[in-house]
C-alpha cells in the first residue's frame, strides 16, 4: 500500500465496507465510496458558495459546496465532516450550530458517492483556506441554480444537492 495515495473504504450498495480503493481508482472506475458535504446557510436562507482554486486536481475553478471531502479509510462521516471543516474553513464544528440534513446513496440518486450532507447555520462568512477556495458568495438556492444553468462551472453534484436539500 502506497502511503502517499489517499485510501478510501470501498463500500457496497448497502454502504457496508467491502475493501479499500484509492481516491484516483474510485473516481476513474466510479467505485462507490463515502463523502461528506455541508452548506453554510445564513438567516436570509442564502448558501455560502465558494469557488475552488484553479490548482485543484478535480473541478478546478468550479463553484462548490461550503465544505466537502472524502471519508478516509476507517473514518466515519462525522469525523470527516469535522476534519474537512477544520481543513477548508479553519473552523471547529463543535463551536457551530449544525445538523445533518440528509444521507444519500449513489444507487438511488445518481449522485457520485454515498453522501452525508450537513447544514451549518451562521451569518458569518468563514475564513476559508486559500489553497482550497479563491472566492465565495452568499447566494439563494435559486440564484445558484440560475448561475449553474447559465453555464457557470460547478462541481458535479452541486446542483443536484441544492435541488434535493433546498427545494
């Protein structure tokens, strides 16, 4: 096992671990893995939507969820949510007003992975990691979908998650 590769739990259609796969192999062969995503929502119902940096390997320069990432080998969804929020936004989830809003399966939704989706309630824009994001906006779900439908590049599952979570 190459320690420099990112190893993920490979799961079956019931979200049960059946082996290991690298991040690269999972995406190349569309193997089922776990991810977390979160949306910052302010008191006006707007979502904090960042743009990924141009240096990102996947979806460079695209609009993204407020927080997102893979659940690593042996990690659970909540731990991944806490880790990714700390890495991407310099925030401690334990000090935030958050809740899990849904869990989705790629076998029933057409999404790219098993996803636990969280919502963080705040009116404060986070101090994002400049290695992850280059800029961000507060947008209503409708405004975000208009931008995506008009051709603004966005991470693959963003529009579908917004439609499912903020109809």
